[in-house]
């Protein structure tokens, strides 16, 4: 959502605190206070350092195939 709305980390953290659509997508309670914007850059760093990006991508591909949203290339 941050990328889709072309927002900075700070703007995205503010959106989580103020907007119900963001809370809904993230599975947060409407009363959730949100998080500090620095959490986003820390999360990205963790993904890169642990090669979790590849694992996340592979999991996404599997789920898309299971849901019939992605077909095998022939």
C-alpha cells in the first residue's frame, strides 16, 4: 500500500494510525495505535539480510497458483 500510494515511511505509519482501510488490510484492531515509521525500514533490512524476500516471494507464488490466479508457464 505504501508503494501504491507513493508514500514515505512516515506517511505510511501515519496512515496506519489514522485510516481504517490500512488497519483492515494489515489485520489490526481499529483501536490499534500503529507503529513508529522506523519499523518499516527495519523490516526491509531484515528481509534483505535474511533472504526472506525470496521465501516470501516463493510463498506468494505458491498461494497464487493454489488460488488459480497464476498458471504455469508452458
